[in-house]
C-alpha cells in the first residue's frame, strides 16, 4: 500500500493538471472529457449486451455430455439490446482454442473443415438472444472446450469480441448389452457414417478379430443395410458370443456391445413351445378331417346296402 500522503499528493496533482487544462485550453479539456465519456459508455453497452447469468464471476465452464453419433447443443444466451438490431445484424463466433470453428454474421456463415456440414447456429433464434451451437453427428474428436463471442463495434468503429459463454463438451462411445438365441439375427448399430470398421472379441479370448470394414461386400452372414447405419449378423451361433466394437477411421470407439448367445433361457424355451403349437393344431385338424371323411364313406356304404 502507498502512504496516505503520497496518494493525496497524486490526487492533488491530477486536480491541478485538470484545472490548468481548463484555464489555458478549454477545447482540449472538453475533448478529453468526451473521450473518457465514450470509453465508459462503450464498456457499459458491452456489459449490457452479455447475459450476466451466462458468465457468473469465477464460475467454471458448463459441462455437456454426449455420445458418438448423437446431437449436442452448446448453450449460449446474450441480451438483444443492440438498439433494435435484427438477426441479420448479429455477429457470433464459436472458438475451440485456438481455432475458430463456426462464425455467423447475418446470412453469411463459416465453419472449420473438420466440422463441415455438422455445425449450426439458427439465424431465426439469434434475434431472441439464443446463440447456442448445434453439433450434429458428434465425434470423439469433438471433445474439448468451446467459447462463444458476440462481435460488436467499439467507440472507434473497431471490431471487439465480447465473451458470452464457455462450454466443456465431453463425448463418449455408446455402450450396450444384448442377448440373442442361436439361429436369430443380430443387428449392430454403426451409429454414424464415420464408422469405419467393426472388430470382434470372442468370449474368454484376448484376441480382436477384424469382422467388417466400410466398403466390404455383403456376405452370407454379414449384411450392411443399404440406407441405414446398421450391420446384420445372420443366423447366430454360440461362437458369435462376445464383444463387438465399432471404430472410426482414427481408431476411436464409436460403440461397444456385449452380446450373449443363450440356448436354455426360459424365454427361449417358451418361444420354442409357441412355435410347436401351430404344428400340433394342424395335426389335430388333419386327424379330425380324416375322421369326418371316414364317417361319410361308411354312411354312404350303409345306404348303398339298403
């Protein structure tokens, strides 16, 4: 801390300087005063533009969880106080340090190559203060910290980026468990068009086997759906039990499925009984029809003798 008398001395010197400026050059004093006023006004307007709830003092960035292939929405909200500015006047940037990933200024928009076709900030929502970033077909590589900015003009008509929101996106692979019976088909969800290969690990084995790769032709037991991101394993056998892992081009996991192939479960036995019922009913119907025919033949023969 400075001594009190030193602080008073500085304050006194500043007052004397401003007084001399007013006495000898009133115009310079007025220009100086207006310049300081513009600076304070610009700071005030920039502070009003940003939603205070979006940037709490000392707060950590928001955390958003998502899975590969799904859609993630990174929230962003700013106050629409630009003197009646419409959506076409809004200038929004989203940055994943140090790269700008998305930018929209009115109808003009730009997005980084690795996000091509997957990012959007709806223009119709900007006017109400919603600058949320929508990420479609989320990938593991999208994990990271994202920051949004609103670009405004300062007092000297220079572009200034006003921070609005900081969001931490965490992307994980899809995990699931499934159970099938021998002879049934198993549909494996590939989740995204960026899925590149499927590997398989049999139960009680440590070896991973290459099962399928994008571009492979359909085989007797493996069939890729022509439109949907699905791979069907036909006519399951007990040896098909194990772990199926879908990977992207970089080897990152898209999904992991634990498959169990069981024969003696109560559900499987009940289904087998249901399949036998129609056959038993058909046999009974055939016997009944044969009995009726025999009775009719005997009746005609008896009438013939009489």
